[in-house]
DNA sequence: CTAACGAAACTTTTT
DNA sequence: GTTTCGTTAG
């Protein structure tokens, strides 16, 4: 290999000494432990460039991030720095990488190449079906709850029984029944040729522990890098261990104070045990914050210092003095929305780029009032959090057609499709499912349905469905497929059943546009279940203001940040106030929100909840702020 | 057997 | 706001 003309030293500029150390010497297992805004992500990007520059093939590097958006952002930064796009770099969430690997090597585990990925709603539906089959006599948790428990058990690598005993003692009495449900659920997934989100990790791990194939995969990955390591779970740490077992070049970066995903099994034990699990691991720390003004950091430090079960940490900055964070009291949720909307309007009128502004909240519903006001003022925005674009009912309805075209056995989508059919009710649906179970091909199924003597109207709609599916199979172009479903069937359904059919049709047309970026249905379906895109994110007019849950704002930054809804009733979340560990995690969520701001931080709360007779008051996280760290305003 | 209507009971955070 | 349940008419 010839020496590159541009020396690797380029990628060491724009870094401080501690950061340079990591970029140039993070071989072997390395843990970078550093606070918010200290340049962890920047270090990963520079390290990537450094490796590529020295001739490491992109295809032998895997970058695991918490969201696909974050991974894309890092890759595009690499691209900007190197001036070219690194081809075949592995970058994405654990689930995304797991999906690719299982498509490629799944046959070693008897997983067919065309498996369907069940999203959360699909899993719950399947579980509900299983539970109904059991006929629950006593008090039994809701399918949603069961999914949560099973998922937690998989992600923490803990037997179901232990999960129930430790976090769901209420259901200890029916633990045996829950285990039976779990077993049946696994069987049903197998029969449907489907994997749920947890399986993407679980089966990937199973694959990695196979001596032959696991070693071969690991051999392919010379460098493994992980961002946001504090929000990985035990199963993920086991995958990483196997993934890096040949070359042992594993670089993880994280900050225990920003761990906010314990509800899906994330644990800072992964950080704490890293040097023990990976022999001879090096530890690096970055101590300088480059993001925020001293005033913002003073508040952040004050907030996190209230946590008892937390390693003490103080952020230090070189940035010059700015303005104190502002705390604004409003009368109710609407007036808070009015205040924020007006401020945004002023800022944007004063030529502040909307993309410099972020509005953050604990829960998705807290953005509702603000959305109304922003629409009135014609301020473009996107909301990140809550229901993803691909999880909307009308999108899933259309996707269901592509899913069964791809995987005939996938009953969840069949049920979905048939319940859209005029003239098909509960009884016909069950009969159709019985026939499906006995059919090996689409033709067989269609033929058997003819014999069924469905009600006349039902018969006709079902025939339309089969015609559409046959045409999708003959011409498996994703965009064409979406178009055919919409125009030969679904448009009529929407017009008949919904007042907001126009919007929904627009969404489906948006779906078609996304589909046109794919040449295989399988690739398109993977995007639909694994990408975290939200409504309006794609075709947003101009640069929209971002409204985001704090969870979705991880790793991001804005010059101006608003954190809204800091009321006792909403933040910390109600169910998290009793348990100290849960409460401290809520405090970390607030800490993450505050540390997103570079220069200008605005905190708002209100005194009256519209739908409650109880008065509201400020969040305890606001109450406990030390004297003199914020300026208090009132808005009415 | 299906469709349509209204009441009631949920609604944290994510892949 | 949305899903789920029961009731009733066709
Ligand atoms: N050496 C440096 N010189 C100048 N700016 C820097 C330096 N290191 C980091 N920054 C800037 O500081 C900001 C925070 O960096 P980065 O996002 O990498 O931090 P982080 O540690 O990943 O933060 P978080 O933990 O909040 O995700 C970015 O705007 C980045 O460009």
C-alpha cells in the first residue's frame, strides 16, 4: 500500500491533546469516558478519517450509533472531511446492522433470507392473539405490558421469571402462564417467518457465538466503534464482545451522566465493566466542554449534582461568558405555547436560521399546543418523537400489502389487509386465516378462498386484493407497488372512512416517494421498520425548527434551546417519582436537555393544567436549582 | 354476518 | 387522540 499524499496529521488538527491521543492511539479495546459536549462524537469522526486515511478499508469498520440519523450524520461529516464518500462502511444502529447480518448469514440459524421485521405494534398484536388463545382466567397483564417484560428480559439477558419477580411482582402469580405465552409467541414468530426488534439482537448474538461463522464475521471487522455506549444494554455488550473477538479493536465512547434508556435495558454497567471484560483496555477521558457557555454549564453541573447514585462530574468550558439561562413562568399550556411561538417568530424575523433553534420536551404530547401556534404563525417545524412516520396506521395498511407479497406466511399483515376489506368481518377473517395456514403459495390461497363462499361484497374486495398482490409479485418495484395499492384499493377506503383522508393520501404519496429510492421491496421494508424518520421530516419546507423529545435529541446541539413543560405533573414523569433510580434517570433526562444548548437556554413551565382541576406547579427539578443560576421571567 | 355508532379506558421515553 | 368494547339495525 502506498503512503497517502495527505498525511494523517490533517485529521489531528482541530483537536485538543486528549482528543488527539484517542484518534491516533485507540488500538485495542478503548473506553472514552467524557461529559456532554466534550467532543466524543467528534473524536469518533476524526478517528474514522484517520483510519480510512491510513488505508483501512471502509468495509472492515463498523460504527454503531444510537439512531440511524446519528450514524448518517457522522458518516456525512467523514465525507465532508475526506472529500469523498466512504463506500461500504458499516454504520447504523445495532438493529440495522443486525438486520443486514441476519439477511446474509441467517441461514446458518435456519432464518430464511426474506424474514419480516415486526415493529412494536405488530408484536403486541401477535402477543394479544396468543394471550386470547390462552383464555385468561385471572388478572393478566395487557399485551403491551407483556411485550415490555419479554423485551426487557431479552435485552438484559435475564430469565423472564427474574424480570417478573424484580420489576413486576404484581404478576408473580401468573409467571408460569407468562412463560407459556412467551414460548408460544416464539413459535408463532417462527411460523410467520418474522423477527421482532429484540430478535435482531438476540439472533445476531446467537450467530456470533457460533464458532465458525461468528469468527468469520468478526474477522471481517477490524475496527468496531460505538457511540453513546452508556445507553447500550447487556445483550448489545455481548454482541460487541463477539464482534471484536478477533481483532480486538473496539472503541466505545460514553457518559454515565447521560444514560436515559434504562427502560429498554440500557445500563452503565457496560461502562463500569468494560476494562474488566476487555483485557488490557485503555481508558481515556476528555475534560473540556466545547459546546456551552459557562452559564449553561453551571446550571447543568448544579442539576446533576442532586443525583446521589451518580459519579460526581463537573463540566468545564473555555467558552467566553454568555447570558444566564432564563426561566419563564406561564399561566397554562396554551400561554406557554404562545410565548415560545412568539419568541421563535421574533428570532426568525431577526434572521436567526430556524435550524439554530431546538425545542425540547419530556413527552410527545407536550408539543401539541405549540404545533398549533406555529402553524398559525406559518413557522415551519418538524416533530421528532412519539409515533414514527412508518408507524402511522394508514402507512402500515399500505405496507402490509408489500409485506405479504414478500412473505406469504406473515399473518399479522394479512389480518390487517382483510380487516380493511368491505364485507369482511370477524368470522370471515378467521376463515380466511384457516385457509391461509393450509396454502403454500399465493395462487393456492387465492384459489382456496374462491371455495369459501364469502359474502358477495367481501368476495369482491378480496379478489381485488389478490389481483394487487399478484401484480406486485410480477413487478416488484416498491414505488409501483405502493401506487397500485393506493389507486386500486386504498384511496377508496380512506375516502370512505376518514374525514382527514386528504392528509392520509398525501402521506401515502410521500411513502411512494420514499419507496422510489429503493429497488427492492425488502430494502424498502427494512427502512420502514428501522428508520426513525418522522412525519414532515422529508419534505419540510426550508429549514424547519426542530421540536423533539429529549430522548430523540441525544447527541445533538442547537445555539438556542427551549425546554418546555417543566411542570411537576409532567416532568419527572408521574410513574417515575416513587423510585429513586427512576427519579434520578428523569433528572439525567433534564440534564441531557440542558446540555444541548450552546448559547441561549430557555426553560418554561406553567401553573394550570387545562384538563385537570388540580393546579400545576414547577417541576422539582426547577425547584431545586441553586440560587442565582437562572433569570426568572413571567409571561401572561 | 357485517357496519356503524357511542361509551369508556387507555395515552413516557425507542429500535 | 386512539383503540376497544357493547349495542343495534340492516
Ligand atoms: N477540539 C475542539 N475544538 C473545537 N470545537 C470542538 C472540539 N471538540 C469538540 N468541539 C465541538 O464541541 C461540540 C460538542 O462536540 P460533540 O458533539 O462531539 O460532543 P459529545 O461529547 O459527543 O457530546 P454529547 O455527549 O452531548 O453527545 C461540537 O460542536 C464540536 O464541534
